[in-house]
C-alpha cells in the first residue's frame, strides 16, 4: 500500500514538471495569465490529477484563466499521453490554489497585531 503512495508522489512530481513546461512553451491561449503550478495531487488509482495553480492578476484574469485552463485540459492530457510511458494518463483537473491568498491574509493580520502591540506595549 505504501508503494502506491510513493508512485502517486512520483507521478505528481512528473506531471507538475510536464504541465508547467507545456503551459509555458506550447499552450498559446492569451487568456491564460502569468501562472504558477503550485502542486499536483494524483488520486490513489492514478486516474485523476488535481493541478493547483495561482494567477497573478485580478478576479477577472483569474476567471478567464480558469476557463482557458478548462479548455486546454484535454490537449494537455493528449500531450502527456505522447510523452509519458504510463498505462493510463490521469484526467487533468485545474484547481485555483487559494493558499497564497490565505497566507497573505494571515501575514496582514499578524502585521496589524504587531503594529498594535508596538503602539501599546503594555497591552492595556
């Protein structure tokens, strides 16, 4: 059973590299903004790959990029099938990674707490 987890991790790492390269060099959709693939999680049976990404831009750019990624997911799967020696190429599902936004909010809150502590060091 542990063998499957290691294999899923290796497949995830491989997919992250391959998909990043494809998006950078081969996918020519103008709606895909400045994007970073933050991670790939592959299901235990290796049939589904959730590809997490972030986009630099406003909500409209994020939305347009999400639609464009949905359109190119079949192309990416076909390309992976040509490049990788795998019995089954997983379905590619792009998911926006909110963790950076969450981290920025936490940093902001901590910054406010630090500022308020510095202006009132006694906490009174």
